[in-house]
C-alpha cells in the first residue's frame, strides 16, 4: 500500500479567445492560462484489490466515472497498461466547482501526475498531457501548469515565460453558468472584440506585469445574459476601484479575478469584495 498527497491548482484565463466552430462540434480556442495557489488537495492510495473508490468533501459531486479524477485514473490504467489494484482517491475541494477555474480538470491532472509518481511509471509530462486530452480539453494544460498558451480545443499546450509573481483576488458570483450554453450563445453572435493575444505573449516575454494586466480579456463576457454580465462587470469594477491592475472573467465564468502587484493592496481588495461576494479568495500566481 502506498499513499501520496498532492495539490491540484486552479487556473485563470489571462486571455480567452474563440476562433470558430470546428467540424467535430468543439470550438477552436486560443487562451493564455495561469495556475494559482488556490488548490484542491488530493490523497491517492493504492491497495490490493481492484477499482477506483473516490470521495470528496462536497456531497453533491459524482464519485463514479463522471468525475474527471476517476475517469483520468481509468484512462491512465488503459493507456499505460498498468494494474494499480484498488485506488482510493480522496479530494478536498477548495476550488469552486463550475466556476471557470478548471477545478475538475485539475483534479484529473493531479491523479495522472500522482499515479505517475506513486507507481514510478516514468511517463513524460507531455505523454501524460496527451493521455489527459482524452479526459477533457483543459486537462493537458492542468498536467503541465504554470503560464501557457492553449490552442486547438484547449489541448495543444505551449509553455510560456512565467508571469511575474503577483497576487490575485478571485470572486465567484452565486449564479451558475452552462459551458455548452455559453458556446451556443457565442455561435449565434458576431464578436466585436478579441483579446490582444500577441500583445499578451510579448508582455509575458518581457516580464511586463502592467502590460499583462491591461490585456486581460475574455470573449465569453460579451455573451453572458444581461443581468449576469452586470454582476460580472460590478465585481470587476470593485476590484479595479480597490487597486487591481486589471480584472477579467475566467473560462466560461462566472468567476472574476483581479491582478495585484502588492500583497497589502490585494488583501484590502479581498476585504472590500467579500461582503458582496462571500465566495472569494486571495491567492498568488504560481
Ligand atoms: O472537453 P470538455 O469535456 O471539457 O468540453 C465540455 C464541453 O464544452 C464540450 O462538450 C463542448 O460543448 C464545449 N467545448 C467546446 N469547445 C472547446 C472545449 C469545450 O465547444 N474547445
């Protein structure tokens, strides 16, 4: 029997662009992604026997193959031709679910990384990312983490120079979003604005944090239903008025974040946003 505990960091989108719909039903994406210190904690334990037993601290989450963490374990078992006996996965969820922060994908990636270590499989990160692509579009990025460009349906990942260490205040409004619904709304709309991805890449290349902060942009904000868009805008304004260098929504939302170069400003902004949005967090970029 062996055990491993590891973190599954949340991701934020520094940019998110949708270039068009593909023949396979997915959308062609171009996104700059960033890992942050807000993370779930996973404990993996292998024991004699068979099957995957998964538990989480959130009773409403599926614990069967619909949970990406369990799906990842089964896919690795198949892809690597390994038999890990009985696998017990315990997930302590701290990253909000259905929030645009790839929490489920990051749990799946942590299972892939964790089993690779625990079972000494010696699979390269690139190969693990490839296996993860069969579990979900964001899993390959979550395997590699850090600052990266994600293209294709999200699974084509190119590492980028690390974002200079900074603070983030993350606020998740209470309303739910449906990823397929937002993609459908986008299909019916001609986008007026796109992120300056080339400018973002140049800002990262030169370690220009204000340049990064000024280029935060997510095309999904433009297709949110009116009252939800208002709520996202309101939270962004609160962050900006409290010293954020830039603010944006992440993924298909509804979570909003602001970037800060100084800890005390970020802490004060977190205090300001918390009464409006209890589901809020202070974190650092990784
Ligand atoms: O790959 P994943 O299972 O994470 O995708 C969830 C859903 O999001 C897909 O079924 C699809 O509706 C939408 N999607 C998309 N284009 C992408 C990624 C996701 O349309 N590039």
